C-alpha cells in the first residue's frame, strides 16, 4: 500500500503533477475518449517530459506497482485498476523536417497536429480514419492508415523511438540500436515500455481525391456485390472501405441520416478529379446515393472520408482479419448485420488490405516489424454502444458475428482493432505465433517483473533451464 512518504518521493522526482483519486484533477487526468471505460489507478503522473516518465517508472518498479499509459483514451478498451497511470498528453514536442521528410513527435501529439504542420510542406503522415487519435498509441499498435494500400502500415515507417523500459532506463532505439526491441515495439503495442517520442517518415501528397458515398441500407446486397467486383480494378494509390451503419440520433450524424440504416463507402485516392471520378464511376452507378461527398479534397479535411465521431462516446469493439470477402462471407455478414437483421451495432466495416499493407518491412537494415495481417485480404471491424439498455445485446452481436466469420478468418486480428482483450490465448491472436514467441522472450528481458500488465499485455516466457 502506498503511504504519503511514497507519494512525496514521486512528487520530488518529477516536475509534472502527481494526482491522487481524491483530487479534483483526477477525473480529467484519467478521462478516456471511450466513455465506457473509467480508469481507477492508485496515482496518476501528468508527465511533463521524458525524464518524468523515466523517474516515475523507476519509482513504480521500486514499489512493485504496475504501470499504465494513456494519451487520448481512444484505445481504452479495458479499465486500468490500481498502480501508476502515466498521462502523456503534455508531451507535445513536434518537429517536421521537410528535407528528410520526417516528423518527430512527443507521446501526447495527435495526428491532427502533425498534419497541420506537415501539409503546408506537401507532406503527410500515415494516420488512420480519425486524426483525433494519438500518433504513438496508434503506431505502436501497427497503425492501419487511410492511405494504407499506397504506403503500408504506420509502424513500417518508424525511424526511431525514445522509450522508457520497465527498469526506468530511457533509450533511443532504431534499426541498429536494440534492433529486436525496435522491431517488436512497431506493432507490439505498449508491451515493453513507454514511448516518449517517435520519429517517422512523411510522404508527399499532391492532388488528393476523397470522400464518402452513403447509400440506402436496403440496397446493401447489390452494393457489397459491386464493391467486391470493383476492388481488383483499383490501383494501390486508392484505399476504399465500406461499412453497414446504423446511424444514431446524434450531433455528429448529418440530420437527414439520423436513425437510418445505410451503407457507407469511403474512398481515398492519391490523384486528380478526373481519375478519381473514373475510378468511382462503377460504385456511383450501383444505387442512388443519399449523399455523395467524393471529389478533390483539401488534405486537412481528410476526417470527412470516414466521418468518425469527434466527441467521446461509450463503445465496444471486435475485429477479425479475413481471408476473403466472397459470396458466402457477404451473405453471412448481411444475415447478421444487414437490413432487417435486428443487429444493434453502430458499424460493421470491411477494410480491404493488400497493396503495400501486404509487404513486410520497408526500412533499410531493420528487422521486420511485429504487425500481423500481411497475408489477410480484409479487416472486419465491429463497433457498438456500450451502455444500458443495449450493452449486452451489442456484446452478444459482436460475439455472434465473429463466430459466423470464423471460417472466413485467418484466425488473427490487428491489435488496434482487436476489441476488449480477453485471456492470454485471445490476446495472442493479434500476432503471428513466431512474432508472439519473440515478444514473450523480449517481455522477459525488458519487463521481467510484468510491470506493464494492463490492456493488450502479454506475459513473458518462463526463464530457460
Ligand atoms: C474513432 C477512432 C478511429 C480509429 N481509427 C483507426 C485507424 O484508422 N487505424 C488504426 O490502426 N487504428 C484506429 N483506431 C484505433 C487506435 O489506433 C487505437 O485505439 C490506439 O490505441 C489509440 O491510441 P491513443 O494513444 O489515441 O489512445 P490511448 O487510449 O491513450 O492509448 C491506447 C493504448 O496505446 C498504447 N500507448 C499509448 N501511448 C503509449 C506510449 N506513450 N507508449 C507505449 N504505448 C502507448 C497503450 O497500450 C495504451 O493503452 C481508431 C480508434 C478510434 C476511437
């Protein structure tokens, strides 16, 4: 049990605020974007810099306290109970190098901040569907970008990381220094330490075409059939996705679409209007859209492609990597999540993978990263509200759809889309068996006391002999 002398020792060792559960600041420091998750650590440090993170981890190790980390709470799939929570949102350093085409960010920086600084140089980072998400949490989870088929996973393009391991040491790791740790931190989630800064590649973007088409849900079957036939005609510079949406009566939903079941096609393309319109033509012909926003787009409007919620909500998720999206897969999905199915989910989404997403490791000299899914063709992702009175029905629906999709699945998940972590066997599904075994070995080396044990954490391999 912590006594006040312990807390004073932590306060003396750091410059950021040390916050206890009885403080008025506790709710703000533990707040998660996912409102279904309420964290209850014993103490929170609002880290002011990397030295704060190192000192706090050392302090926690001395007191055998588990350590967790949060920046935005977008990935708060499960609650943190006890221990020390390090809140990184104050780590806002940002440096764009337009010549080297790199960005270096502190652990609290969100994607929107990166884009606002990089787009004026004609450069973008490999962010996902919402730029409100934190760069570091997203990237250590692999990071499946909007432009994924063109450039691959965000983790494929990390140049270096500053990381505090469970012994409290602050290390800079890259392809040459601590190559194995660097490999596994790119996709292995926060299993081996707390990242304080990240350096990654930026990519040129010239003309950009993007947006969404929303169709009546009653046409879901012909739209999904057309989607499947359309995909092989697309170049890797085009990244589409499609979802079955039950739109709630909420502010982030355009008024005429509230309370409707619709199909939402999303489209991001590195090209001009003529080529974008040409590529989209078959999907524009398949049904009369309720809304069509696709066209030349200012890159800073990129969030309009997926139209993810911007205000915190209580939600739960589930995901699976699929081998195919053939007739049977589509029929099974429509039966459980289509029109008239009574499905309570907000979203059942299919993201085609392939292109650069299927190519492992692009960094010269670096070991391949830990991202799974290179051999998968599609990601299935399910989201629903986690609140009364539908929380139970939502959880049951996610289980039912994942079970029905199991024959079409590779058996693996992407950790950023895994949903609530279950037992060890369930958590292991976010990596290939070979990567998972390397992770268990690295866990024994870098976190032998299992300090980092919350969320999607794994346990170390038993010592040899
Ligand atoms: C609206 C929305 C859209 C999304 N779109 C995409 C998408 O298109 N592609 C995609 O890949 N993912 C997507 N995600 C998932 C998202 O990438 C993960 O939830 C990610 O974990 C969020 O990171 P965060 O730092 O914002 O969240 P947090 O909840 O603050 O952190 C989540 C986890 O990330 C790890 N982490 C965070 N900071 C650190 C650190 N400093 N050091 C080590 N580990 C750390 C920890 O395990 C932590 O528990 C989306 C999520 C939401 C809610």
